[in-house]
């Protein structure tokens, strides 16, 4: 045997047993998105690197140290998609969606690739569900987008989530604020960690993300953007808040909520889950009115969110015990002798062609062994076929829950199993 090869660090396999709950979450999400008028978008898993360096921002952690960037054989710099908003904006522009009636509402379920440190509990390939609404400046659509995510969490039964909101201002009011924050940070430089010196220089608002205690203490006294919003941004934020209340969505104002992308303007939000630990975001997003222009499109406002599927699943596992699991087959076929195996094989083919999920033995197991597999499979019935059944053109149908057996003409097997299944529902 050669040296064993394992999955790359920070990645994982999704095994058959893990698929049911995942498929259910994605199904609920796609139904919620449909109800709010979103259409599904899929884009390539890799894009030109400059889409992210320009769109997400050179100064962000994502672009500086988390991207999977490679040169293709044609010498072009490509990057595995680290987030969904920039590719969605790219597709919006490329397909002339700005000429359609606005807003254009898109949703996705995509793998994302980031070089995360594995200790953080985050994956280097993870899946995100997200939506993007392009073309409307209305604060009502911010409130609606937050409402979509709240509806998703509610409908999958994700309890104990807390919504935090903030405003990042706009290109009118933010630069003045950033300058005063930078001045404040320079004044307190000796009390800050080295990483925050760096942040103070390239993106001062990111210092609010620092987990170091000393930095947090200093930042308690820092000027707040909420105090320097221009009248238009203040009004926008106020209308968003009112329309959250209207949807019965409780929220907390959090001036430290800056999120990791440069493109956010005005509304930012994050849902945090108590079961994932303090300050642990399960999903969030915000408004990005300058993004489409930054990547070469016409000036177009936008707002959206992304929510990590693994984070949702982890929070669900920790808070619910009644999650969907894999469906058992409808029937397990048992051959009583070697000659009946072909007959069982033919019956399996018939029933599967008619739409039933059917299992049978392929390991030469004894009758006892096959019965054991039948009960392990979770199938409500075993259909048993031997010499006698072959002679009678029949099947012995055994109800696994009661052990009760019944002779059934072979042509009625399908009907009996389907009827019994409907009775149990
Ligand atoms: Zn403003
Ligand atoms: Zn710091």
C-alpha cells in the first residue's frame, strides 16, 4: 500500500449520512428566496483576480492573506471565489441586467475558498447561501433583505439568533469619520496591538474587529460613525430600523459591526448565534452602493447577505434534536435460496423502475444475514422470495414493525407497498 492521502487541511467530505439535513436547509432557503422574488444565479468557481482585489478591496484580510490565487497556463492570474457579492455584481454588469426592471434579485448556493487558519473552526472550502438585490437605493429593500435572512433562520428553527445592525455611512460622510478615527488611534498607538497599528494605517475601521483586550478597551472611547452620519445616511438608517420593527425583527445597534469587505456602505448587519459562542456570526451582509461602479459597471446600488451553511448546520446540531435524516428504502428484498436471487434481482428492477427505493443483497448473505440487513436498512417491509413463492408467482411481504407476514401476488407487490406507505403518512 502506498502512503495514505487525506483531504487537504481545512476541507471536509460531505458523506451520504450528512446530506439529508443539508439538502433540507438548502430546500427551505430556496423556497424562502422564491417567495421574496429571487432567481438563482451560478457563476464560475474562479474569476480573474482583479475582480476581488478591486471589488472586495486591497486592504481587506480576504484579499491580503486568504485568497487561493494561481496563474493559469495562459499566464492569467485567477482566484478561487472567496465570496459571492463581487462575482454576482460582475454577472449583473456582464449580462446587462441593469437594463432590466430594477431591482434585480439573485440568490446563490456556492462553495467559497479562503485560506483560513483551521483552528478558527472555519473551513478553507465552505458553502454559502446568499442573496443580492441590485438597483434600488430604498431603505425598504435593506429591511426586506434582513427579513429574508430572518425568515430563513425562523423556518429552519434556528433559535437564539440575535441581529446586530450598523451604518457604515457613505462616500460623503465616511472619509471625515475615518480621518478622525485614525487621529484617535494614532494618539493611543502605544496601547494598541501591532496588528491594529497596521489597520490604523490601511483601514482604521477594522480595528473594531480586534479581539485583543487592550485594543477593545481603547476602542470603547473611539469616535463612533453613528455620530457623524450625513443627514441622508441617518435618515436611511432610521427607515431601515422602522421597517425591521414592522416585520417583528428585534435588533441591537452595534457601532463596532464593520464586517470584512471594503464595499459596504450604509446598512451592515449580522446575525449572531448564542449556541455558536460569543460574537459568533452565522450570517450577515449589508449595502454596497459603490461596488458595481468599482468593478467597471454603471453606478448601481445594491444590498445582500451571505450565510455559511456549515455555521447553520453546527448551530442546528447544537440546538435541535429533530433534524431530517436519510430516508430508508421502501422495501428490502430477501432471497431464500440461490435460485431466487435472479428473481429478486428482476423484482428489484421492476420496483425501482416504478419509482420505489429498493435494497437487496449483493454479498451472498444467508437468509438470516439478509433479514438482519433488512432490519438495519430501516425499510418498513421485507419482500421474501423462495421456491414456494416462485411456484405461486407470489411474494411474502413482511411488515418489519410487527413481524406480520402476508402472501401477496407478485403483480400486487408494488401497490401494497405504496398503499402501506400512504397509510403511515
Ligand atoms: Zn452619508
Ligand atoms: Zn488590536
